[in-house]
C-alpha cells in the first residue's frame, strides 16, 4: 500500500466513524470525569492522561508537516495547530488542580490513536497531499472567516476552562453550577468553543481532513454536552431552565 492509499483510507475511515461515534455516545457516556467507572479497567491521573493524548496530536501533526514541503501559507496553519495543542497538551493539564482522579487507560489509548491519525491527516494534507495555497488565499472569505471562527472558538474554550477550573479550586469535593460568560446560555461553552474552532479550521484550510476533524469533534462533544446538561438538571434543582446543552437557544 502506498502512502497515498493509506492516507485516503484513513480519511475515509474518519468520515465513516463520525455518525457511528455520535450515535454510540448518545447512549454510552465516555467513562471519564464525572462518569468514570472502575469497570473500564486501570487508570492514570487525569493530568497525565491529557498530556499523553493531546501532545500526540501536536507531535504527529508536526512530524507529518515538517517531513513534507509546506508552502508559506501552510506555515500559518502550522502555527495555529501548535497554539491549540500547546495549550491543550501542556498549559491546560498544568492548570488542573492536583487531584487523585483518574481516567481509564483505555480512554487514553483510544484518544491517543485518534489524535495520532488526525494529526497525520491534517499535517500531511498541508505539506504533501493538498494542492497548496497561493498568497491570494489569505484575502479570501473562507480563510478570513475561518481564522475568525478559529480564534473565537479557541478563546471561548480557554475562558470557559478558566471558569470551570476556578470552581474546582474553590471546592474540590463537589461540583457546582458554573455561571457567567456563555454559561448563561449553555451548559458546555467549552465544548461549543472547540466545535466552532475546528469548523473554523476546516473553512480556513478548505480541506477534507479539516472537515472530517470538525465533524468528528461535533460527533464526540455534542452527545457529551447533552449528558452534562442532563446531569446538571438532575443534580441541581435550581439549575437554570432556559440553558441549552451546547448551542444557545437551540440544543
């Protein structure tokens, strides 16, 4: 099998998995965080799990990108990817409270495998299998709108993390109702930010790997946001009734 055949097979697999993952996660809660279960086997600390999973996404993308022949515009996308995963793989885990909570090794392994494939697909598109970008691409509507969505989503994600982490530091023993910012409208603005960010990436790169990643992100996070929303409603009688799960006023 040539690399091109492997690449396109993995890309097709990503698209096939999106509806399957979305369907399964509406019925099965991924067993980490508030849904952690001992029956899923051995675990490692949440901080270690995040670092392993997310740094693989950074390293696999960088390796795939740097061993190709990227053009000047592609380097902008290289910087964007590294900004996100530098935060997600290093800064965010180090912001987590030092606690004993664990995440199953199985979840870490599956997340690592996905991130390895996804990083490879996106990095290789930008430096090998894509058609390349002229400098004129920097003034097109898809690029400009995509970049705006990317940073809007990224900053939404970071600010939402900050609010949630402040609640954990205030009371490590119990969950609380998050308030302020987009939490006034949805239960999971951190997930909303991530979905918006990667749809921005898909638009700015105008790529099938970018679209596959955006769809997979939505397939993974929208069911989890719904589970969180339902959990909040069941746990707190005073939970705001006008909040939605992830999309303001809609879902």
